[in-house]
């Protein structure tokens, strides 16, 4: 049995901004005792980002017609 769904999912890595929690916290207020937690803007609250690997193989220029023929 082949699981095609598992093979087609993009690789993900842990978000560097939130450490994988999906939230960031910061101190707010004059006394700095109040902690505000927000959705991480880098990963949109997911906790992981797509692992961007360079694509292998010919790019769009490989299919372009050569000049001078």
C-alpha cells in the first residue's frame, strides 16, 4: 500500500520566531507585569513554516528557445 498523501506534504520546520508554540508574548504596561500573548506573525499561529529547499532540475530558462537559431 502506498501513502501518497504523506509523500506530497511539504516539509515543515519549527518557526524560529515563536519556537513552535504559535504564540509570542511581550510585556505591556507601566509596571511590566502584564504579559500579552499574540499569534506569531511569522507562522500565523501554526508553529511551523514550510522548509524552503531549492528546487532541483531545470528552471524555466531550460525550456526557453535559444536565440540565433
